[in-house]
């Protein structure tokens, strides 16, 4: 049952827990990294790895190896890393590592090695790291072949059984300059180092942690380092394996004759009250690091100290020891960091004219009046880091530190910034970080004075009304701006007008609904823009057009995108700009609901493309519907009442003729109609019944419905009284048009036209329909003479009697 995991196709394989006698056949000859750890190999024979000649890394951890024969790694001339950890080796052939001409790292941790003499590695000229930790090596006597290992950079004897180091043990290192070599002797039980053992030896780094069982042994052994030249010396304990708990006076006196550039003292839990000797023999070291010490105060500083860099990490200071530290007159870099007890900053640093960097981050400092009064005569201070502290009040006085270039206050609660221009005097500042400082920007002059600023980071703060206005008007040289997570809902048009040199803008994690091209157009130097996690639904064409050509990184992920074909150009742009866009997996559709959580870059653009015939048909149908709706709108009344008329005509036979005639006339002719028409005919013999609108129309019914149903459809004839008022009335004109339709639909003989003598002939000719009807049909003409009236009534009576 082969457990074969292909980590990188054809290049890297992990085959763990195998009971095999060779490299699995499934592993191709192109493999470069091969992990066979926890397998049951037991022994390696000649040419064991001939099937994988391209190997660069081989891991044989815990493979139960007890034998490695000659030429086991033959022809692996590209192998650079060989790991043999935790194998109980009993036999190593003299040519066991033959053929490893490119080997750089050899790990022989926990391999049961007791002596360096028989270790067959003298020919590994390219070897840079040799790890012999957790073995049974009792002597540090380096064989002569170590002089051949000229490339060696790291030699570890961690956790062996070395107890004594004698003169001559390290002669192989003395013959060759080893300025880049790190020698690790930690976790050995060193009883004594013979003076002169390290004389005239040059090392890059020497590590002695948890190597001595008590104060006396350590004090005496450090005397044996006399004559050593080393770039970095690390002395102390491991926090989980502390053998020496107390630091006692004079412990480091043996280092007075050691030449070193950097000294690191690590993990001492207790200090005597008198620590005046701490710096006695290391006062001329260029760099000192004090790490994880329960040091409550700085000891006496020797006169004319040459220390240029001093770091106190995880110490036990409660008050900033500024007065004592000011005695390090050559100090250029000062770091007091990660001290959970440090909360007060009342003392002043004085006359540190060379001080350039002051890092007081990750403490619990709480103080007011920052920052000029804390640095007296420190004219060259350029870097000040007060980040990750409790709370600081900034007054705006930076007189003594006006040459600052970098100021980091992130994650420290600030009082002052945002309400008034506290940075006015920092004309040279190029880097300012006030992220997550609970700063609320009210004043548009918050950043006034920062005319040289190139980097401004203020994520996690807030602006008045959650709106960016003209807050950055004087930051014309700004290159980087981070205003993420500031609860922004609006950005005014002039906000970025002055930022023509801006290259990186992070405005993510806000509540912005749109990307207004007018706002962002001035940013033509942008190379990176992060607009992620806002409420953007789409980038409009106008926004895409103003994105600068210099832009190489754009993040618009985690927005509320609308995946609609209406935004086809934007969706296609997403597909075309895969190299530009970051976090593409987080670009998903928010609407419509059926596409929610669909990946935007793989949105099916084909669903938005229509065939030409479909488009043409859709256009024609749209135009036809539009014309149809326009006609209905224009002739709504005519169409509606025509339908009413047609519908009424179907039931006209059932209704019967209630009236002999429906009289169409102008309301201004009502007197004539009653006196000359209705009274003589309705009161005569035989009597006639006329339909008059003011007398016979039903109340509560639309007028036009009454005209059609009570007028035309209930009458045998229609009488139209033509007068000048009739010609000027729109209702009379409408009734006459309906009358003609009624005549056509019902098949009636005609309309009885009565023309009054005073009719305006010119106006009659303008009414084309009526004038044409009078020319083609006979009509009655009323004249106010007795003989004419007699003839009029006789003719009208005759017409009305037809069909009665």
C-alpha cells in the first residue's frame, strides 16, 4: 500500500511510512525533492538513489537506518540538502557521502555519533551547514579535515556531551578565517574552557546558552574565551531550560579580553541589587542586546562607553531609564521594547547628539506632553517609534525633535491629533503611522505642516461625518496613503486634488457605494489601489477610463457586485484584466439572488450576447409596440367610444327605439330648439318624442356614454342643428362624428341636418367633414318667415313619420 503524495507535479514527492528496499518506481526521474521519512529503509546500498539523479533535497528522517554503505548517494551531484535526523547509525562507509559535489546542508541530528574523527565528510568542500545536535560527542577536538570545509557557515553541537574545551581543539578553525561561521555550543555541560582555547580564532557568531551549571563554572569558563574575535557573542539561558537563575556581580568579567561587535545576554530571572558590573567588560562593544532579563534598572555605565546600539527586550523596567541611558553618549540606536511593566516616561533623554533611532514600542507607556520635552539636545533623532503602547497625549511641541523623519504611533490611544494641527513643526517628516489610535479627524488642517510627508497610515480611525473632504490639501509629495477601515461613506470631489504623486492608496473596509471618476482622476501616478470590502456594485465605463496606465495592482474584492448584463462592459473588463486584479477568488456576485456567490471572473459573458436576428426582431417588436401604444394614447377617447358604440349596436334591437330623434345642438341654441322644434312637434299631431341631453340623459353616467346609449342607440333618427355656435363647439363636433359612425354601423337613412340662417359660411368651410357632408346630402334650412316655417315643419314631419 504505497502512500505517494505528489507535492509539486513531477518535482516533489512525499512517501512516508514505507517498507521498501529502494526508491518507489512511481517516483519519476525528474524528481527534485523527495521525502522518505518514517520509512523502514534500515540500510542504504551503493547507487541506492540512481533512479532520481535530479534530486536537490532528500529527507530520510527516522528511516531506521543503521548502515550507509559506500557510494550510496553516488551521482546525486545536484543534491544540496540531506537530512538524516533520528537514525541509529552504526556504520558509515568511508565513501558514504561520495558524489555529493553540491551538498550545502547536512543534518545528522540524533544519529548516535560519538566522534568526529571517523565522520567521512572531509571532501564536502561546498558544505555550508553541518548540524550535529543531540548526539554523544564528548570532545570538541576538530579533525584536520575541517580545514577543507572552507564554505562552512553553521556548525552546531547543540545538546551533546562536551564538558571540556582544551587548547588545540579548535586549531582547524584557527588556520582559516571563519568570520562567517556560527558555532553553537548550547545545552552542553561545559565544566571548563582552558584559557587560550579560542585565542586568535575569528568567528561570525558563538552561542553559549544553558551551557554552564552554575555561576562559578560560567565565570571561569568565560575567562577561556580570551583572545577570541567574534562578530556576535550570545550568552545566557533558554527560558525552558534555565540552569543559572541569578545574574551575579562580576559574571561577565571574563569577557574583557574578547573582541566582539555585538553582545547578547538572554534569560536571567533574577538580578542582584548591585548590577554595576553589567557593562564593565562590554562597555566598548558596538551593539548590546539584553533579552528577557528581569532587569529593573540600568546599572552603572562606564565612562567613555562606545556602545552605539542598545536593546532591552522584555526587561522589567517600570520607569523609562532615560537618565542612565543618556550616559551612553555614542548611542545611535536605542530600543526598549516588549516590556509589559514599563508604563511611565517622566525622565528625559539628554545630550544624546548621535541618537538617530528611538524604539519604545510594545510597552505600556502612558504619558502626556509628547514629545519635545522627553528629548533634550537630541538634534539628530530621525526615527521615533511609540507604537503599541497605552495612551499618549500629543501637545504639538516637537521643537527638540524637529528633524524627525519617521514617527510611528500605531495602536496607541492618542489625544490631540484630529482636533488641531499638532504636527505643524515636523516639516521634514516623511513617514507617519497613526493607525488605530482612536483619532477622530475634525480639522481639515490635521496634517498641516507635513509638507515632506511621503507615507501616511491612519487605518482604523474616523473622520467627521464619516466623510473625506479636503483633509490632504498640503500633502503634495505623498506616495502612500492608508485610510482603510475608517467608516467612510463619502469622498468629496476635491479630496485627492493635491495628491498627484500618490502611488499606493488603501481605502478598503469602508462603506463607499461608488467609485466616482471625478474624485479619483487626479491620482494618475497610482500603482496600487485597494478598494476591497466596500459596497461597490459596479465600476462604470467612466470610472474604468480614468484608471491610470501605471496601475499594476487593483483589489476590488468583497464588494456587493451586481452581475447583470446591463453592466456587460464591466464584466468583460474583469475577464480581460486578470493580471491586474488581486484576490480574484473573493470577487463574487451579490445580486441578482440566483447568481449570488458566483465568481465574477468566470461569469458567463455568453449569456449576455444575443444573435443578430434576435436583436433585429426585438427592435422591430419594440417599435411596433411603441407605435401601437402611441396610437392608443392619441386616439384613446375615439377608440374607447367606438368600442362602446359597436358593443351597444349589437343590443340595439333588444332596446327598441324610445325616441323619434336625438337632437344634437349647441347649448346656446337651446331656446331655438325648444320654441321652434320641440314644442311644435312634441305637442302636435301626431306627437313626436325627442331625446334632449339636458332633459333625458341619465344622471351619474359619463356624458359620452349618455350620448351613445341614450341618444343614438335609443333613437330612430338624429337631428343636427347647425349654427355658428355648433361649429365652434368641440362636443357638437364629437357628437356629429359619432353620428356618422352610428349611421354607418346601424345602416340608418341619414342624419337630418337643419342649418340655421345665421351660420357663418366661412367657418362652415373650415369644418371640412361637415362642409363635405352638406354638399353630398340634402338638408333643411331654417328661415324666420311664416311660409318658410310652414314648409320646414311639413318636410321635417314627413321625414320623422317614415318608419314610425
